[in-house]
C-alpha cells in the first residue's frame, strides 16, 4: 500500500491557528465580495476605502465576540443563548454605527439622514455577524462532540486493555500451580535431579514470558518458541508419552496473535489427552493463512469427549482447578477481535480433540505501524485543544 510522503495534519489540531485562518479567509472573502458589488454598482474607486473599513470593523468586532462567546459556551443554555443574543445585538449596533458613520462622512450627508442610513446598514451587519456567531458555536460544539468521542474511545481502549491484562494474568498462576505441583511431587519422591532440572527450565520459561507485556501481541513464531519452552518442562513429566508436531507456514509465522493465546490449549491437551492415556498422545499445532484470515489448529489424539458431551461441555472440561482454560481464551478473543473471530471445537467419535481459531491476519510490520499510529494522533491534538476553545485569540499572529 502506497504511503503519503507526509503526515496529514488535522485542520483543528491547533485551534488558535485555525481560528485566525478562518477569520482572515472569511473577512477577506467578505471584502472581495463587497468590493465586487461596489464596482458592479459603478461606485467610485475611493468607495473601496469604506469597504475596507467595514471589513476591518467586522474582523475586530468578531474577534471581541469570540472572547465573550468562549466564556459563555459552557454555561447553562439559558445563560449562553440569552447573553449571546444581547451581546450580538450590541455588536451589530456598534458595527452599524461605525459603518453608517463612515458612509455618511464619505457622502457628506446630513445628520437627519444618519438614522436611516444606520438602519439600512444594520441588516447587512446583522446578517454577517449573525452568520459568524452561528458558525462559531457550530464549530465549537462539533469539536466538543469530537473530543468527547475521542475520550470515550480512549476509555474503552483502556478498559479493554485492562480486561485483557486481567485475563492474561490468570494464566501465569495457573501454569505455576501445575508446574510447582509437579516439582513438589518429584521432591517427595526424592528425585532431586529432575526437580532441579524442572526448576531451571521453569526459570527460563518465566524469564522468557517477561518479554511479553499483558495485552500485547507476539508473532506466531514467538508464541511457538514459548510453547517449546513450556513443553520442555512437561516432557520431563511425561517423557515419551508426550509427542508434539508443529506445522507453521512461513507467512503464518509472521502473523500477530495475543500473547499466551495457545499455551492454555496445549496445557488442556496435555491434561485431557496425554495424562488420560497410558500410551500418551500426540499434540499438533498448525498455523496457516487463508485469504485475509489466520487459522490456528490445536489437535490431540487423546480420548476426546465421552458420550454425548457437546461443545459447551468441552469448554467446561477445559477449565482447570484454578478456573481458567478454554473459556479464558474465548473471552480474550472476544475482547481483542469482537465478532471478527472464530472459535470452534471438533470432537470426532473415534477420539481426539481439536480447537480451531480463526482471526484476522495481521503481519508484524502492520501491527508495529498501528501501534505507532496510536501514539500520534487525535488524542494528542485534543489534549492541546483542551486548554482553549476554538476561537479564543492568543497572543501572536497566525503562522
């Protein structure tokens, strides 16, 4: 996908700059339009001075209005709209007086005609300043809604990350419980050498898991390496009864998945497949990309489900004594992918147990880019804009 050579900047990222730009463009446009109208009405060139004064007057009064409106916009509706109406009426009156006086001086008119002249100018100024006021409030209300939306999105993302972290934190105590129980058994049997070897491998495994933060994603290749460390520990318990097979395509190896997604599946297969049979069982992990989806399949040759057990009972079977297992994985997938995932259980009558997971394919490079994009963004622009509403003039001219 072609990338732009620059990063587009939202127009309202710097609200102060956006205000001055709109002020200049808006009143410059009004100046050009009124100048063209004067020329079309065959006014003299010197009348353009009156038009320029009118534009400067509108620019100045609207700038003052922006300061007043900024103090009113977050008040109660009655105060906001009531005082806005009064302020706008006074502003239109001042603008009409200045513009009428300018025209009167230009024409050299009498005092008796000034009131009629001011009344005629009043409607034009009321239209311009009224439209300016409506646009000011419309833009600010739009930005407030956008900021609230951004804030809600960030809160939802934080809540999702917290829940994912909670689910992930459940796995380590679960694994430690089983491993330490096995080490305890070896110690009781006075098999100190295997116990010491298992402790060493456990230390290596835990050291490896510190790299992956809760809620983060790793590649399938990294997850497989973690599984191999875990299986080295379990193989000390089951020896030749535990047989493994990994079939990971090159493209799938670079795909991103939630960290520690597959370890509970392997642990479940060992508990109900390998340990349940005297001859043990074979555990297979396959990963491949199908179109825009990543399919992960974990299969064991154990006894499978007995009798008429269904998928729901399989999930219940997948719970360990610490209360985590297949249901934990399903919850993590729902949190991470919503409806964009598949979690199926297949249990042939002749034995065996298969779990199939399908999630959107996401290459490691794409994941890194999306993580970087989360650090750029609208959230930072919102934080910058929170200090002042749009249209609150700051010191310094616009860049």
